[in-house]
């Protein structure tokens, strides 16, 4: 009986330990002033992409442990948001393969709302959250940036390594 109890407790501990390390979701990418990172809507989750039968088919066929794919890779330049390509677990997808009617890069006129950009990953904080050098607060209307606020951090915000 004691052996059985030990096996059950050991198995439960092993399951709990592995369950805490889930696959990171795919994130939309952002490049701004030579820095790269992620972008997401304040409301939640992923950037909107234009609808496309090819995109729907790719999403249905995608076999990946990370949720969220394919996602967009965007560039913020000259006050506009540009979609440059898509990413999925297995690599990048050219826009022409999914959106035959879009230019490359495509001015993201379908994007409107409040967004957060986090650029140049520095480290993991004490709470295991990523700390980025630059955080952007963006208000975008039809692919045009109408306001942007920047918050800068440096490595002094990173925990010291032992």
C-alpha cells in the first residue's frame, strides 16, 4: 500500500511539474527603428489579418503545439503599420502565398485600435515575465499611427545573475 501511494504521489508531482512549462504561443512580430519584438492588441491576443481562404486552410492544416498561427510580421515605418510576411511554427509564409491581392509589404489598413509593442528582449524578471528595452503604446487607425508613447528600460531592471 505504501509503495502504491508513493507511486501515485510521484506521478502526480511529475505531471504538475511538466504542466507548468507549456509551449509559448506564437506572437505577431514587430520591427521598429531597427529593434524587433512583438505586438498585440490591448484587448487581447493577436493582430487581425485580412480574411483569406488560403489563410483559413493553413490554420486548419497547421500542426503545432503553439497556439496562434499563422501570425503577422509587421513593420512600423513612416507613421504606418506594414504587414511584411506571416509566420507559423515551421517558418515564414510570403504574403503572396496567402493574399494574392495585397502588395508586399502591405499597408495594414484593416488594423484599428490600441496596441502594445515590446521590442528588444533583455531578460526574464523575478516573476518570469520578459523585460524588453522598449515598450510602445500605439493608437492605430486604418494602419496609420495616430499616437505613440515610448517607455524605455535598461538592463538594470533585470535581476542579477548568481
